[in-house]
C-alpha cells in the first residue's frame, strides 16, 4: 500500500485526523478522514490504533523570520550552502538562542526562511499525543502545511500572488505569498468567536483589510501588483457567513474556499463543507510524505547540535578580567620579577654544576634541581608570552569598542602560540555590536573574530547581550 501516515490538526474544540498513503510515482491517496471531539475519544478509536502520526503546531508558538541572502549564498549547494546558512543566522539579532530550539530553514529565491520553536513548547505538544500510545514522527508549523496543500493541489499558484486565511477556534492565521516571499500574520479572532457574535465577521474582515494595507505599505511589491487571490480554510460551519463581509471589505480580491483534494486520490469523497477543516491535517501529512513541490519541514528532528563547551586542562587557568586589565598587569609585573630571579639562580646553578662535576655524590642532586628549574623557566616563559598576547588583545578591544558597548567578561586560553579569547558583553543595540566586530576584524593581529550568540531586547530587558570569539597572534 506504500507509506502510511495520519496527520493531526488539534484544535481547542475538535481534532481532525486524515489518513494518507504515499504510493509509487509520488502519488498521494486519502484513506480516511475523521473528526474527534477530544484526545480521549481519538485514542479509543480503531482508526488510529498503532498509527504513526504527524501533527501541526499553532502559528502562535512558532517564530518565523525571513532574511535576504546575497546571490552567492543563495546559489550555494550541498554542505557548503547549509554551513553558510547557519553562519548567517547565528550573526542575526534573533530573540533567542538557537540551541534552545528545534529549527529548520528553507529558501525561496534569494530569501532564507527560518522556522524555530522552543524545545519545551515542542515537547509539551508532542507529549499530549504520545501519552495516548501514538508515535509522533513529525511536527510541521500550520502555515507550512497550508502552503504545501495549496501548492501540491494547485502547482500553478506558485507563480502567482495569493494569500491563505486559516480560521481556527482560538486564533486565525493569514499567510501572504508574493515575489517568492512568505509573510505570516497571526489574528486574535477565531471561528468560535466569529460564530457566537453576529457582528464578528464584519469586524474580522475589516481587521484583515487593515493588515493587508499595512503589509503593502511596509513591503511594497517588486512588480507593484498586490495579491488578488484569498483562499479560506479552517473551522467554520458556514463559510458563506465570512465570505460575504470579506468581499465587501476587500473588493479587489478573488475570495473562495480552498478545495484541497484536487490531486489526491480518495476512496471516499468528503463533502465540500468538510474539505476546509481537512486542509491543515492534509497539509501536515503532505509535509511528512514530501511529494514535490512541498517543503520538507519537520521540527521534531533536532537540527542543531549542542555547542561543545571547551574545558581547560588541569594546568590551564581561567582569567576573568575587566577592560582596564589592572589585575592582569599586576600579575604580569610579579611574573617578570619572578622570572628575572630564576634567571639569576639558573646562572648560579650552571656555575655550581660545573664546579661539582668532580664531586660525584652531589652531582645527581644538583642535576635534578637544574631540571626542575629548567621546567619552571619554560613554564614562566610560556605564561609571559600568553599574557603579552592578552594585553595586546585587550588594547585592541579597548580601541575598537564603541562607547555604548560594555565588556563584562573575558576568557583566554593559550593554544600552540595563539590566544583563544571568548568575550561577553552588552550593548544598547545590535548596530554597536556590529561596529565593534568590524573594528576588531581590521586588526591584523586578530583572526576569525565572530559573534556566536546574542539576545534581542524584549520585555524588561533594555539591552542585548552577546558573546564574541577571536584569536590573537
């Protein structure tokens, strides 16, 4: 029969389950479709017994960002392309750490799209399904699933400008596609509210029109043409109740309910009023089965490895210093004094070693002392070299630092004559951090300067924090 998967669209007041089969030659077949009142009734139904499922994730739980790539990055291939993408993302002002998320990327033309969700949020949604005894193989964001079901059924739409309005119980989503770019707008009003309040569809329609107006003011189309096709799907008993006020508010749009079964074979033909609630669960299944031209987004697979934390060996020291370097300078002066003292002692012991060559009982003891002193000399020589590098690096940091950037901690490690430096700091905005990074890169003695993590101002936080790494020679 081919690969079988059940797509789950879990909403507040109902659950839609769609059974899909992936056959030879890339054909998708609909095996069954059911609506359940809650998770308990879903787990007791033979339809899902011993099933592998994939589920949608609410748009409100997902962060979606689009970045414009340079042509050289957009045309990259294979591992080099993935590496470039990751490096590009890690230098952006993202409001989270990627290692705390499940994430994935896809490209449209020269646009890199990032989809990420916090791990604890993902686990909460997956756990509610796996506690029923079902195996969850994948999680797809709702707007990706809707994009896939539209493009799979209507591939010619990929060349056009269109939008999808997905109406759900608690909140709705508006997805706009133009010039090979995606925009996503969450809406507070859902189908439950629309059905309870007779005036809600009109207010909802005006809110959507305002979103479109704002969207085109902030993101003017490259061809100066607006999207003209608006597809409706989701949870409403009567789509006619919302289509009429939408047409009144948005007269230049072609508005119609999405019919997601155009290219999917089915032994049973759902009624037209059931096709719209099926769209999201169908799209989730399509995302997992990966028939062309769908995006292969599956956030349950972790796309980033935990960052390896470098530990110093037993003989290495961890230096936490301020920019002034006062403590380090004092230690450096003490080490220079100690080093000179040992140099003098070494000269004395050399003379003693020469004079004692004829006194055999004491020769071994003196040689042992000489070896100990030689090792101490080598150790101090290496340490002085490391501190000299660090002082030079601190001077460059001080010269290149904008006044609004504050350095909080510097950690340094000597490796094969090079100094590896990790620097933590804070700034009022990301532009100052970029200026700091550019200034460091101008110095010939500083290599591979890069930012490997940062935060973004949110809530009570008034400044961003960042971590920067470079090598000094």
